[in-house]
C-alpha cells in the first residue's frame, strides 16, 4: 500500500487504484485545473458519477486525499499508485 503523501510528488497529476480482495472499488485522481486542484473519485460499484471536489491549494487537496486513502485502508482495501 502506498501512502498518499508518498504518491503526491507529481505536481500536476497523481492517481490511485483502490481494490478489495482483487476487485476494483475506486479510482482516485488528483489534478491541477487552472488555479485550483481537483480530486475526483470514480466508484466501481456506482454507475452514477460523483462531482469532483475542488480545492484552492495543493495542501488542502493532499489532506483530503490522505484522509480518503486512509479511510479505504481502514476498510480493508488495497491502495496502489497508478
């Protein structure tokens, strides 16, 4: 499992694949869009798309992704940098 802090070294885009027992659960992506940073999560079990979360700073987006990745890990999911 890769921590979010380790994987955020790429300044323009980072992404992670989340799985549990070998089954895809989600794909999480962090990217810059203009002056903001966007975090989007595509959930494998949900056909409806969710709105991405926008942040004013990279640090705020990193904190959000760190909490998100930690939550997936707590639930027994494997997280790998994509």
